[in-house]
């Protein structure tokens, strides 16, 4: 498998799952633009890897998305692969959820994917080829207790991917979603602290709760998610379209 010459753009590409996918694509020859709000974080992630290129972008801001894509396309050509990964993961009971929090989650997790996929499609329609991979969650398949806003945003992302797959059926552009369970990233580390405080348990107990929620009793590794994304971007997966691939250690 080679992605030599393909330009991939990954949102939230400076850390965690996004960076893991970026490195996997770069290892196969892709020119990879990694985006995020903190340019210093992106620059540090790209240091030492000539195939990773940082571009500042706030996915919740339409102007920032347009400018970021324009900069990336001008530098590295049309975007052939887009990984819509940028997201915020924070639980909150619905009766404690105000409209500001709700809209923030939707703006990043759902509006952000809509804006970046729309921009990527301009390139893919020009190329008559493309791969869109959205990083959703098991919360996009089932409701996640104590996280109504997050679950709703991830369900919406799955619906967006499925609809787009129908729009482009029979063409050389595919749309798929990855739905991982709890992944061993900084987000999980932050959530352990949050759960510990909310539930009145120790951090070890909070971690055990998250690990226990995964069907195989361990955290998913970033590499496992990255390899799934890599496969979806390759020629062997051309007939895989509109799918939600659960990376959760068992049936969800």
C-alpha cells in the first residue's frame, strides 16, 4: 500500500488519535496537513517529520476553516484524504447543561465536521477521488450515560457520514466513520480526573470505570484506531462506504 503523492488533511492532528492517524498516513507516503487551534502544539508534533505540515485552524469558525484549507491546498495540492477528527469530549448531566455548553459541543463535534468535509469535497470533486474518515465514538452508536450533548453530536456525525455516502454512491469518494470506545489518550486522562471529582471516587477507581466500559476490559490504543483509518484510505477498501466501524473490543 502506498499513498505517495496524496494530500491528507487531519483536524485535531496535533495530539492523540489525530496525530496517530497523521503519522500512519505519512509513513505510507502521504503529504499530511495537521490542523488545530494551537500552532505551537502542531509544530512540536510535526518536528522531525518532513511529511507533517502544521496549519492553525479552528473548526468551529467557518472563516478559519476556509483559510486553513486554502493555505493547505496552495502548499500541497488538492486534499484527497480528509480525517474529521477534531472534537471535544466532556460529560454533563442534561439538567446541568446550559445552552452555551450544548452549542460549544455541537459547534466543534458536528458543525466542525460539516465545515471541513464541505471544504474537502471541493478538492475531491476536482480529483474525482477521495476518502473521508470521521472519528465518531461508541457514543455515536449508543447513548452514553451522563453525556447527552456529546452523544447527540456523535450520532449527528454518523448521520452526516451515512447521508454523504448515499449522495456519492457509485463515485470514487467514500465516507466512513470510526467509532472507538475509550482510547488511551490525554482526553481519557482528563476525563479520569473529571469523573473522580463528580463521582467522589479515586482516580484509580475512575480509570477502572472507563476501562470496564470497554468490552475487552482495556483501553483501545491509538495505533489500533490509526490502522483502521489507514485501511479506509487505501485501495482495498474502495467498496466500504457509509460504514460505522466499531473499535470497542466487542459488539456495542
